[in-house]
C-alpha cells in the first residue's frame, strides 16, 4: 500500500518529549508538533543566547507563549514600555535559503510542522495467537489500524507483516476483518469512556501466515 500521501501524522506527547536535544529538537504549540532540528543545525555557526534558550525547551509544550494561530504572545517591557515577545527564540531564523520559508516565523512555517499531538491516547492489547503473548500498547486515537501495525512493527515485532490482523466481533464469537484505513472506533473497537463499568482495552489478534515475503 502506497502511503506517500498519508494524512497528517499524530503523536503521543511521550513521543515528542524524547526529541529534547540540540541534534533532535521538537516542540509543541497548541497541539502542533514542530521539528526545529534543521533550523538549529543551520545556526550552529551563528549561535546566540536565544538559540540556547530554544534548545533548553526542546521536547516541551510552548503553547502558553503563543496564540492559537501560533503567532507569538507579547508583553509590555517594563524597561522600554514597548511590546516584546514572551519567547525570544521565535525571532530566530535559518541563515540558508534551503531550510527557511522567507517571511514566515518558524511557528507558522509548514517547513517545520511535522504533525499534531493526539486529542487522547488509547490503550490497546495486541495478542499473538501463535505465541499466546499479549502486548499492551498506547496509541493515538486518530491512528488507523495500518498506523498501529507500523508502530507495533517498529517497537515490538519486526516480522509483524507476516501476521494477519483480526478482531473478534458478534459478542467475541467470530473473528472479523479489520479496515486498515479505519481507526479503532471506525472498526468498532471503542473505549470504555462512556460505559458505566470498566471494560478491558480493545484487543487486536495476530494470526501467523508463514509468509516471510511480507515481513
């Protein structure tokens, strides 16, 4: 399946917070995720204290210093009486034309926008019918079954492509097909948020196909 035109990527906050280094710097602004690594790399020969301040906030949520449209919030300077931005690193730009969009601050530049944080995280259980092993996994509510397959493959089982993924339906009496382009909810695997009792997390079942060509 060609996913080159895949819809916007969604991330757990735990997936963003690990990008907290000078060589790997992501930030969140009103759920939008920005990868500023290219900007920082471009500025290594033109460094200043603002760039130090930016790196110090790598992996963090900066929403309180920006408006909903990702423009910077300002305050009145007690020294000059003039407006100044709450987050000075927003004024920094890449020096080369290769990694910047002229006229746009980086918080509004699609060049750095890599995705969104999920509106809610979902706990699921993935059961390997061959080994009887259960793996609990937290995913994004917006993730499709295909997205979940790829994350499971990256994190836990590189041969996940050799399995057929199924769900149980009709009161857990029948093994049903999954719509790979659908989310958990769209596949009928809803959460227990609106239930009056605590329910187990939705389960996906893996059945080994012995086809190493798709691993």
